[in-house]
């Protein structure tokens, strides 16, 4: 498989590891207060939009919810969808999902999503969202882990 010069397997996984660590730390360091409803609502609309686009196999629309830096990193819808299918199959094929806790810290909204993947397994996805220059929310990353005793 050929990768553009900015995206090698090693650099991608290093970037992904840094994102996971920073997202986890930021979520843990914020107060226990929920993000304000007006912020949560817009961010949840974006997450719903992307998951519904995955369900409809509208890959262009799903890619459209990604942050500009992710669009640049992957370079094409096909590469992005390939990564999602391989690393985030539970989101790509989610049967049902609901929103859990959320936090807002340093202009970043962290939204927990409880979902059931296509194989019936429950997952917790922690989305990181930021607003773009137009004030719209974009998805900057997602961290996944199996749900422990939680049900969607």
C-alpha cells in the first residue's frame, strides 16, 4: 500500500497515540460538570450526522464531518472510510447509539457515545470536537473502548 509522504503507518499510529493520550487526559482533567446544552446539542448533531451517513453509506457526507486536518491527513474519502472500517468498525456499523457524558475544555468538546456495533458488542466512543472558522463543529478524533457493564 502506498502512503502520501505525510501519512506513513508509523506517523499515523504515533499521531493516533498522541491524540488518544491527550483526549483521555483532557477529559479526565475537566470538571465533573456537563458541557452546556447549547454546545452539546450542536456537537451531538454532528456525531448523529456522521453515524447516520455511515449507515446510509454516504461516505462523502461522513467525511465532511471530519476536521480539516483529518481531511488533509487522509487526502481522500476512500482512505478515510478505509481507516474507519478497519479501526472504528463499531461506529461504521453501529446499530444503536446514545449520548453519555460530555465536557467542554479549552474550546474542545468531549462527547461520550455509547453504541452497539454490528456484532452486538457494546462500545464507548469518546469524540473530540472543535469549532471551525465558521463556528461549525468538526470531529477531530474518536477514542474507542469496549463498554464495561454498560448498555446502549
